[in-house]
């Protein structure tokens, strides 16, 4: 009977360790980092990814060669989640942050580039502030 008690105790301890380790590895979704780009600093924006139920996060603005979206203006968004959480965002971007100051999003490549190197018709594009 004593050997069964030791085995049971060892199994309980192992189960507790596994449950505690698993809980430390996954703490669940964190609260969003931002509700507006102004809270992210001058070289970042509040970004909502393309994935369903994506949480907004602060992401860096694009450097030369980074992907971008043409005419990706900041906008107000209301995001809803299956657990009932609703987030109201101001000046948030969808998919990609705009390019850094002095760069533009090329219509040909959808990448951030220097205005003189883009080869695009710059009259249809704006240079980031």
C-alpha cells in the first residue's frame, strides 16, 4: 500500500508541475498595446493585423524596402471579439504602418522608397510627414 501512496503522490506533483508550466507558457491574450497611433511614438503606429480578431499593437513605421499600402490612411475602428470584448480605436492603421518621414509608398512595388528612386508618378502619392 505504501508504494501506491508514493506513486500517487509523485503523479500529483508531476501533474501540478505540468499545469503550472503550461499556465506560465500561455497566459492568454494580452490587452491591446494601443488605441491610437499617438500613443505609439513618432516612429510607430497603432496597427491592426489582417488576421481575424487581431489585437492592435504598436508597430514601427516602414523603412526603405518595407511593404506598405497605397493610401493607407488612419481611421476609426470598432473591433469585436468572441469573448464580448469591444475596442474603440482612433487613428489606427490596417495591415501596414505608413512609411517613415521622407519616404513614400511606391505604387509599382508597394514598398517604402525614397521619392527620387521610386520611379512613380509622385503626383498621386503623398510623402509621409
